[in-house]
């Protein structure tokens, strides 16, 4: 584990390369805050306060707590300030898909998470089974009437303003997000998309407007079909492909044992019961099907891209309770105490910056050229090796023996050099296989 005195200058270097601010005092205060988040692995005020470094490490708890509050009140952690730097950093560290039908494209996942009395919409770049947040917006929950679609469209435009035209992007989103406004916004910014539809959405196929549920009648389970059509009515001009199917379940070996199968059946039973309670048996009947509206030319591309939506769920889990309910960053607990959307905005910004650094460390830990001591340490973390990039970063930062200290310094220095503005000093890091 790196002490805060060693980690702090490395974090300062990252913040400088992100272009967050030029004021020395503000840079130092935020670097201390991000350093505290990485050391404590906690986003609650108490966790940050106890890990906070600085010139007075033995200052009274009330003084340290006030420093945390002052740091979270600064405007540099808002989405508007961070998005350009986070987009540039994410694209510098992550190359597009290398193989498969999505080769050359970068996938962005759009979703929302409820944190206490707040609904946080995030747009993240999918990488190694996780999504790095690059923009977010905060609304109170329940959502104010008429704010959902404008907020989502503004979020897309905010990221698109910083997105290089030479980097093809594909946005994926779940059933809550399809709308005429969203698809028009995506077409205006030049992005492709694969967005899931509900059975009640209207599409126009063969000049005949109909609900998606009507398309399911003639589709064979296990087969996927793609039909050219329009979302909503033809007057909107939103042409694309309507992809409908019900895939066969193929479980990985580690999930095919009796215990995992019992747990899976229990979860599916709960899901079926929940779906049936919404609209008797009709919702449960159509819940097994997947209907996508996509701008991509083939069914294979649409399916491959939509599978990349699920990493954002893992990122939400990391930020809240962790993989086992005990090793997360407690973002939900910290946000639930806040009373202003601006405060939640800055707290999410702290999560985004800290997660970027931690995921980079987790990625660097499994590179083929990692030192032998790093490779041996990584093998000691898990019997199966099935650790997310975020979890590997956590274990590297909290490794108790201290034998990864020099490697951590080198890895963070290398990452800061890669995200430096201007001509790239290093080639992009190739996307590893998702664990």
C-alpha cells in the first residue's frame, strides 16, 4: 500500500493532465480528496476524513471533516468541468474494440442509478467489463415531470462536444430510454446506437405502425430477426433496424454448478413474479424477449453492442456496496445525506476521477510485461482469476505487504503520461478480454 504522502503527488500529476484546474491551492485540495478516496476505498465523509492527508495529519476530526466538505464544494468536480478531460483520458487509455463485429468502435453505456433521494444519469465508456463515467446528471427522485428526456439528450450532447469525430461511437441503453428526442440527438451528433425497446413501443415496419409486441408473434425462440423500419411514426424519419429475438441461455462453466443453478432459478423466479405483478401475465410473457432499435447495419452488430450495456451495472455496484456487499465505496450512502443536486454532482465527480485511476491500476496489473512480483501478487488474489479491473485496482492499492509500491508509482506515472494533452506519447492501450 502506498502511503498518502507517496500517492498524493501522483494523483496531482493525473489531475494536471486531466486539465481540471490551474490554481495550485485548488489542485492540492482536490488531490488530497482523491487520494483519500483511493486509500480509504470509501466515499462517505467519515471515510474520507479519516484518510485525508495534508500538512496537519493529526488535526482534529472536525477540522478534517470541514476540509472534506470544502473540497466537495469546489466547482471542479462537476460534470461540466470534468467531462472534456475524462473523455480525453478514457480514449487515450482505451483503444476501440480490437476483434469481433465491433472492431474499431467504442461503446458508451447510458443508464441511471438511484442514490437515496436522487436519480443519477451516467454515460460511461465501456472497458474491460466496467464503464468509466465521463458525464452525469442529477435529478431528484421521483423524477420531475418533463425533465427526463431533456436531461438525457443534454448528457449525450455534452459528451459528444468533447468526442473526437475520428472515433466511431455506439451508444447502448436499456428500455427506459428510447424516445424520438434521444434518437434525433444521436443522429445529430453522428453516433450509432442499440437501444432496447419495450413491448408497448411503436415501430413502423412495412409502412404499418404497430407495437413491438405484435412483432413477437411470428418470431421463433432461439432465432434473431432484423427488419428495417422506423421508430414511432414515419413522419419522424428515424430509420433503423428492429432486431427481435430470444437468445438461448449459455452459462459459463463456473456458473453451471448445482449451487449457482439454484441461485439463478431463484432470481429468475423473483423476476418473473415481479414482472407478472405489473400487468398480470402479459409483462412476464414478453419479458423473455429482447427487442432492439439500432442504427447498426446487421443483427450481429446490434446484439454484440447491446451486450456491452451490462458493465455499467457492475460499475454501479462497485461504487455502492461492492461485489459482496462489504467492499464498495458507499456512494449511495454518501449521496443519500446530501440535500442539493450540486453536491451530488460533485460527489459523483469524485467517484469518476477515483474510479479512472483505480481501473487503470487494475488494468496495468495484468499486462504481460508486468514485473514478476506483480504477477505473483495478482495470482494470490483469486483462485479463478475472475476479478474485475476495478477489484484488481483495489487490491493493488490496499496490498498490505508494500511490495507493489514502486510498481504502483511507475504505473500511475505511465498512465498520467498517456492522458497528457497534445500529441500522444504512447500508443493506446489495447482492450483486454473481459474477465
